[in-house]
């Protein structure tokens, strides 16, 4: 199949604000539910395992972007003067947020080596490792993440779905 997925983030069904991360051009923002788009951040990514977006619902002015080299927080992403912060999270894969918690997966390289720890943040700036040895050995190639009250799910090409109770 030639179908590709495009990471997007819609902070709430009660808003017309939506973001899309296009691999070749960068992060785009629509303030009218996708009718019109403006380029927010002209940063591209090359890996198929990166290019994720997430937003903590406790502060919808901040958009988190997983790129090949690091995790970034875009402050004032909803409007105003954009401030880009490199959060220095190495080797980010997929990211997901639920309420005031952001989850970040590491990703393995094609040789299978890399930091695949699961990290979490409740302030959007500092991260703590929240994974076990089982997670780190099982989730080398994460391709989807989801979260619900009490659990974080990582779908992996190497081990199926790994469930983390939080």
C-alpha cells in the first residue's frame, strides 16, 4: 500500500484548532477546523518512527513535537509568537498525552540499539524514566501510543502491544 499516516493533534472537540506534522514541510496549524492552514514550524523529519505530536490538555498553548534528533516543546503554538524549546530527550519515538501527563517512547535504530525507555512528564519540561527492563527489551520499534486513565499502551513491531500501568 502507498498510504501514509500523518501525525495530527486536535486539542479538543470544543475548539477549531488543529495541528498536522507533514514529513516534508513541517508543523502546520489551522484555527478554523482545517479550512485554512499556516506553516507554524518549518522542521522536517526523516524517520518513519518519529514525527509525533501531542498536547497536554492542562495547557493547550504548548505543542510537543518528536523529531529525529530530540523532543521539542512549541510554546504559544495556538497563536502569538512561537517559542521553540529543545527538551533534550534523546531518540524520541512516539508521544502521547493524557490530561497533564506526557509520555515519550525511545526508539531503536535499524541495528536494534538505542535508548527505548518510556519517559513521562507532568510539567512539560522535565522527564523521568517510567519503564521496566521488560518494556525496554520489548518495545524497540514503537509505531503507536495511546493512554487512558491508569494505563499507557505502546504498539510495537517487535512485541505486539506493551501495556504500562501507571
